[in-house]
């Protein structure tokens, strides 16, 4: 496992272990945040983004797998 993968795994474990599983399983970003991400993705495909916008989108995209894994762990805890 690479260093980056270990850091992500630690973050996933922290979120999953310190948030009630039912609350974590239901978590969704705000409508405003979802709209911003959707807009950045659309604009990236259609017209391109500024370097700052590309950085912003990359940050969002980096958080998505962390939350997906944390939510999967939460669902596992709910089933257990």
C-alpha cells in the first residue's frame, strides 16, 4: 500500500469510526456544493477551467472516494 493509500485509509477509518453509522450513511453534500461540482465538471468538458478551478475540482474528486469508502464501512456497521 502506498503512502497516499495509507493516508486515505486512515482518514476513512477515522470518519467511519467517529461518526454514527446511520448519520454517515445518509450524508450528502449540500445542494450548493453539488451544483458547484456539477458546474465545474460540465465546464471542464465544454470550455475548460482555470488552474484554480481545476484545483478545486481535483479536491472535490479526491474527497469523493474517501466518503464512498467511509459510507461503505458505515453500511457494514449498520448491518452488523
